[in-house]
C-alpha cells in the first residue's frame, strides 16, 4: 500500500468524491481547508471557460488560506464527452494535482497528467476494469463497490479490494456507504489507503445540492436506493423518491431484461438534464441524520476515527 507524498499530511485519509451537479468550488475549498482532498467534475460547469474560472477560484482560495492540501478534478474519458481534450488541456495549464478519470482509462490522458507531475486515480467497479486501468499506468484505483452512490458497482468491498490487491500495489481507494470515522478505519483494514466518500458530503452547508435534495437524503433509508441504468445508460444509484417524482416506472426499472435500459452511456446533455431531477445517493443514507458544515463534519469524523483506533489498541 502506498500514499503519494502530498497526501501524507491529510488530517484524515479521505477524498471527497466528485459529485455531478453537487460539488462546487465552495465544497472543494471547505474540504481541502478541513484537511481532506476536495474534488469536482469538470462537467459541473457548462463550458470549458467556466471550468477554468472554477480552477482559478479554487487555486486563489487555497493560496489565500495558505492551504496545501491537494484538490482533484474528475474527467469523463468517454466518446460522449466532447470537452475532454479542452478540459484536459486546462488541467495541464493549471497543473491540477490530481485527476480522477471515469468511464475509460486512457494511457494518453495518464501520460499528459504525468507530464507536469500530476497524479491520476481511476474509478472501477470490476477486477477487469481495474486491470485495464493499471495497464494504462494510473497512480491509484478507486474501488466503487456495492451500495455506493453515482455510477456504482455491485461487488462486495471484501471481494473487490482483495482481487485488486493481488495485482496492484499503488494507492487504492474504497467507495461505498462510509459516513463515520470508524468506516474510514474499516476501509484501511480491508487494504485501502484512502476512503472515497460522496453521499455524506451532499448534506453539508457548502454542497450545491438543492435543499429538497438534502431533505430527501436525510429522510431516506438504504431500501430507498435503486441501482439502475435507466437514467444514465449505465448502472447508477438513485433515491427511489426522486425517480418516482420524475415519472419513472419502478416496476420497469427492475426488469433487467428490458433492452431500453441497456448499458450504453447516454449523450452528455441528455444525462445532465436527467440528473437535475433524479438525485443520486448511496445506501449509506440511512446513517445520515444531519446537515452541517464540512469543517464540523470532518471534525466529527476525525474524533470518531481516533476514538476507534484507541478502542482497538492502535497507535493514534
């Protein structure tokens, strides 16, 4: 197991996952200033000019607060993303410390980021995807396991982490249902270096999620999470209540044989429109009961993490 040098000083071994239409500069800065890695998807801005403005805002905020915690940008490496090259060039221009790639591991992207000293982490849901990403030379793998929000997999973290560790000795992150400090420690116990947490950060003051989204999340339970390809074209996790409000037929979503819900990513504009009203979350929603600032959340997580280490007789 290995952590990059600029990750050694994190307050907690956590990356706040980039969430579509939720992560913004305020959330990124709050995470970094609290001592964890903040991130956002490039596509949360409508065009590359807006994306660059966000990069400049984040870099200025980090400089003003003398914060050296790295931040990350999520790039969709897929033919449906016409902005990939333009956004990648902006990441190179601004020397973004960490690029998180999704829906395709491309060696040319890895090489481009490595050219200025940046790192590339790639999210995966299966061993096969992990092997392909490792062959592309990524610096880290994100195991997106059963129960996670967004484009989640269906494999148990016990199984996927074990399989990945058989051939990958670089940085490994684990995603899926982590809300508390003890969950972060559990991820490390399984063999991960970092916890990759998304859903818990939706219910924070700095999140761009609408209030109705946050309230729905606070009221939801694990049983309300529906894993379906109907919204994006590839399987992702959404709250049942938002699917129903958007007019989806839940009985049809459960019909895995329906070719209309096959695994084919929809065009970017079509997907973006859908995600505005259909809200993603992971099965960990049942353990989220309050909305607070990122600083307060990380403070609480840190206390839970260290208390758990003490309880288990580990060094603090």
